[in-house]
C-alpha cells in the first residue's frame, strides 16, 4: 500500500516533471496519495545542477529533507551503494533516497529501471512517475486524456521513458495493472 506513507523523491521524476512544465500537476496527483513528500540534500543538489531547484522550491514540495550526516545515516546509504552501483556521484541520489525510504517506511519515487529493480529485489516500496500518472487515472484524480498529455510532455524532455508507454499509454497502463493485480 502506497497511500499515506511518506514518499521520497529521486531527482529524475522531479527534474523531468519540471522540464515538461508539469511539476504542479505531478505534485497535485502525488498529494492525493500522501501528504508527506521528502527528498535528500543530494537530490536537491542534482536538481540545482539541472536548473530546476528553484521551481521545485517555489512549489514548496517536496516539503522536507530527511538525510543527515551521522554515522547511522552514512551506514544506511552505504547499504545501497553496491546494489545501485554508486560510483562517485553516479546513483548517489538514488542511494540516499533509498536509505531515507527504508528508515521511515517510505515509498521511493524513482524512474531509473535498474534502481527500481534493486528496490523491488530488496522489498522497498517504489513507484515511477508514469506509475503515479497511471494510478491517478485509475483512482479518478485525472482523466486518461490528461495523463496522456503529461506523458507526451515528459517525452519531450531528455528523460528515458519506455517507448511503448509514450506510444500508447492506455495500453501500457493496462499491462502495468495486470502485472500489479490492480483493478
């Protein structure tokens, strides 16, 4: 169950929603599922390098950071370094998000396929941005037409979204729902 739990946002979903000029829509839809949205200082730095941190901060969302600099925190991050293949700064945002999500029984919002597989393999609740859009339509928070418009806007960014999802989002949703046993 994803509803009501804290959501911990990785860089990619926020970055691409901002670049697609749909950050407000994503924030609204995610806000229907949880009132507690967090990220880490590493993700904030990545958003700053991507040129969208100001937009995220103006939105006032995610509302809090959750990482710190003590040995317990660093050990939690280190637990994710090997499964995520952290090299320098590469995948460090995911590692900090996963560490935070595990420490607060949260849901990580991540688009990277390999990272999502690592989360699933280790039992960490996760959802991707396209999953947020699919669930929002399924739960009646937006229409499929609205979801498709957001997906097409995301496809115009440099994000790596599945071709089949961009080409036929309703069909992608049906397949996702069958795999997850959603109605």
